[in-house]
């Protein structure tokens, strides 16, 4: 019984410690959401908090004209998703990502970044 | 629960735990107990027949429930309807190119291999081969332990990527060794009967099951703590989220099961072992049999909760979803995530007309972010349209609100949050948010 009480107390103490994250949420992006970069990027890189399933994870990027400028299927390795971008001008770029984490849960999100001081 | 995924998971988990539980019970409890009852082989045969039925039914149900589970998960992964899963090769893609699919195939092979071994392992004559017992127990442990790859435990980064799945595998095996073996224990106690010859087997079985139970409960507590640390993370998340509250119900049931097990171990088992007091031993036998059935029923409830927990977003990062359960059905929601801070923006109702906006600010460490002042700008989808800029008001919970915003047209609006964090310190977040037509 003492052993069980000891183990139960470990449970309570552990909950007071900072937790790690699970699920595939966007951890950081390059270019970052809300940031302004001087020149149009040639690639968008997204890092997530969990490993992704390449077959069902996608990203769409639209340029200032509203046209899609991503070069199709992203390259996915572990928790990182990369996609090449076609040349486009200054303005606001919109990113919409859809991630399937390896624990079978889907997440999605959007953000924008700016090119050329807008 | 209207979600078919809940039923598929609950039935599959229960069946897999039952199969592994029967195997562990036969190897570690029943066969050693029957060595003490050579004078009454009929009891051993009767128990073996019933355990074989439970194991075979469990295996068939595990195989049968695996199919709808795969289909439902494939639909969820791909976002495609049922008809497209085979016609577009989605099912094959899921099976061959995802961790869940690979795990499903592995478990199919394990279940088929166990079926082959069961032909000899579940013989009415009993299993004597040490090799057969070892291989069957290992495959049964793999069948139930590999369920970890179909849940929240996988996909973590760094140390979590190893520690969390390992803890979950052990958690599942320990659950099978204890909760999964309760029904076989109840069966054995029922079949042995209160007469002297049967009580000998009941005594040995109860003693051995107590040892198995103590080891399993200790493993469940340790590995459960690791799981809770990764998936709940804080006491506030334990009480403030659906996941946390459901986990508390599971822990309460678990504590009840441990309480009954402790009573069995400290009070009933010693009485059962007293050869001198036959009446006391028979009464203890009846209580043990009843308690095993009660514990098994509580274990079934725990499995139903586990099936639900696997569907819910873990409490440790519910806020990253913007608490999906709390988002009204007619609201538009956007989570804006940058390296300097994050915002959950809810527009309600999320269609053309007059709406209210609620903003929840977070810092990069996922703590609530204090701001001195916050301004919301909503720019309409049409180029040249006039943006709406309004100051937000903070409520007592720390949420920022802007009411009475006139959303004139549907489409992709651009929402911008400008927060004053301190002297010369600002946080600006921007993202599109979809506003529907009325």
C-alpha cells in the first residue's frame, strides 16, 4: 500500500511539471507568420510540434495576386514541411496548411507574411 | 456518444485486452494452479474450455472491429467519403504509407499468428510446452502493446519520441495482465466451486493473480504518470478540460478497482488460504468471485473511457486548437501562430451581419499573454474595401472582446491584432478568416 501511495504521489507531482506538446501544431515557419521579408522567398518551411504523415499533409500558398504560387506537393521529413515557391512580387502572401499527425489527428491553420515592406 | 469511432475503438481495445489477458492468465495463473489439482482434472478441463471460448471470441471480435476502425480513420485522414477509399486507392495508401496503417497491418499479422498458436495453446489438455507459452505470451503482449501506435503516444519529438510510446506499450500490457485477466479469474473461481478440491486451485490462482495484479498496478501507475505528464501536463488542465475530467473519472474507477484488489489481497485471500476454517474459506471464495466480476465491469468502463480519450484532443494542448469544444457551431475561428505570440480569434456568428469578436492572447511558451491595449482590424475581401478598426475591451477572464462589428460581405477577411505589451513593445498578428454568406 505504501508503494501505491508513493506511485500516486509521483503522478500528482508530475502534473505540476511543465508538459511537452503533442499533436501537429505549427511551431514555427520561415518566413514567419506576420513577418515582413525584403525579397520574395524561394521556399516556405513549416516546422510542427509532431511528426507528420506525408501522404495526407498539404500546404497552399497564394501570392499578392491571389494565384497559387506553391510548387505542388510539399517535401515532408519528420515534423518539417517544405515547399518551393514560384517567383512573385511584393505584397501579402497567404499560407494555408493542413497537417495529419502520425497519431491520426488532423489540424489546419493559416497565416500571412509580407514581402517588400508592406 | 454518436461517433462510430468510439464504438470501433472501444470494442477493438476491449477485445485485444481480453485476448492478451486470457493468454497471460493461462500462462501465469491458471496452468500453475491446475498443477495443484491433478486429483480433479474435470475442473481444469471445464475452465480451459471456457477460457478458450473467451480467447477465440476476443480474437474474432478484435479482427472484425479492426475493419471499421481502419475505414473510419482512413475517412478522417483523407477527408474523402467511404466510396472513394477503395476507388481512389486511399485505403491502400493509409495501410502502406502511414504509421496507423503499418501498425494495423502488423496487428493483423499478430492476430493471425495468435490464431495459429491458439490451436495448440488453448487445448483442453492444457499447455505444457514452455516455448509455446513464451511465444504466445510475447505475441499477445505485442498485439495489445502495439495499440500504442494508434493513439496519442506517438509522434513526439526528442526524448518524448521514445519515452512516451514505451510507457504506453507497458501501460497497455499491464492493463491486459490485470483488467484483462479479471474475467478469466471470475470464470476460474466459478468453475472451481466451493468444495475442497476446487478450493485448492482457487487458492493457488488467487495467490498468483495477486502477484500479477500488484506488479501490473505498479506498472499502470508509473506509466500512467508518464502518459499524463505528456498529455495533460498540469493540474488546471486535469480539471479544466474534457480530456482531463474524463481522465479523472478513469482514475476514480482505477482507484476503486485498486481498493477492491487491496481488500481481496489483505482480507479475502488469507481467509481462502486457511485450511482449518472451511466455512470461512467458502465465504471468502464467494466474495472473491463477486469482486472479480465487479472489478471486470469497472475495467470495461475504463476501456470505454480510454476509447474516448483517444478521440479527444489531449488536455496539454487544447488551447492550441482554441478549445474546439468551446467554439460555437456558427462561429468562425482562426489560430494565429508566430514565434513572438499567438492569438485565438473567434468571430460569432461567422457570417455576414453584426458579429462579436473574442481574442485570446498567448505568448510563445503558451502562457496567457498580458497586454495593456489591443486593437482589432478586419479588412474585407474586396480590394479597396474600408477596414474596420476597433479597440478591444478585456474581461475578467483575460479575454478581449469587440462587439457590434458589421460584416458586410462573405469571403476571406484579413484579421489583424495589434497588442501593446509594454513601453515600445508591440505584438502584431495577422491571418485570413473566413466569413460565410448568411
